[in-house]
């Protein structure tokens, strides 16, 4: 949340591009993290592979226990709560998000607080990202934030359609990636990321082929 707020503040106050602001803040925090670990947690055994790649197969072993009852994996409940929260906010405020994201001037003229809803969106993304890091690792979190949405952008003609297609692509990537990881006995998160990338490339390839065929038909 602090990273999201600082990135947006640097973008507004410093007049920097949002990607440059995020790069500066993320790099600074990573550097500070390395220094703090070196100073105060030098003896802690930190597995870099788990941080980067995650290990979904181990998530069921980290459970929540109330008294004598085991209610299930911690990661499952954390992500489920974030999912429900995101779903409720999107259903209630979908039109506001659309206006604030694509027509901020119109949103302001209608009395909608652009800053408030922007920070709500940033908070949702931050909570979702943090909740996912523990289970799947940094690489897959970034992959599933970017690749399904990019693929859907190539196919959809509306924002709702883009959200639906992105969710479907993500589910297909997870199912095929899990099957591939099981078959190859490899890391699940890495396999899902690879499959998502391949699906994006296939989508681009099919679109280019259809475009070329259309031009040939018109020329003929």
C-alpha cells in the first residue's frame, strides 16, 4: 500500500511518468530491503527460489488452526477474502472505475472523486499482489497481472469482455501449466507463467495470420 501511494504521489508531484515512478519506488524499497536483511536478519535462512518462483505445492501445509480444528491452508483463505472483497467492490463501483480510468475529466464533472477511486483501485491491486506472493511467488504474480490482461486486450471489444476473457485465459493457463508441471515434474508457478506467455504469442500469431489473409482476400 505504501509503495502504491508513494508511486502515485511521485507521479503527481514530481510530474514523472507512472512507470518511471513505480520503477524508482520499487527499486528503492528493494534496495532498502537488502540493507535491512543484511543488518538485522543476516542469520535467517531465506530461500530465494521460493520468493521468486513460489511453490504452490507447499501451500496446503501452512494451515490455520483454531483450537483443535484445522480450517485449511492460510493462502487459500487469504486469497479467498481478497477475491470476495475485489468482487464486491467491482460489482458496486464498476461504472465509477471505468469513468475514473478512461474519462477522469467527465468523472470530476459528475462529482466523482477521481483521487479516492484511484487509490481504491491501487489498494485492491496491492492487497491482491501481497496475498498472492506467499503462495505463488513474484514471477507468477507479475505474469498473471500482465499477460492475461494483455491477451484479452487483443481480443475484447469492451471492458467487460476484456475482464471475462482475461479471467478465462488465466484459468486456462493455470490448468495447462499445472498439468505440464506434473508431467515434467517441474515448478508449478514457472510452468503456468510459460503457458501464459505461449498463449499470448499464439493469440498474436493467429491475429497476424488472419490480418494477412484478410489483406490477401481484399487484394484478390
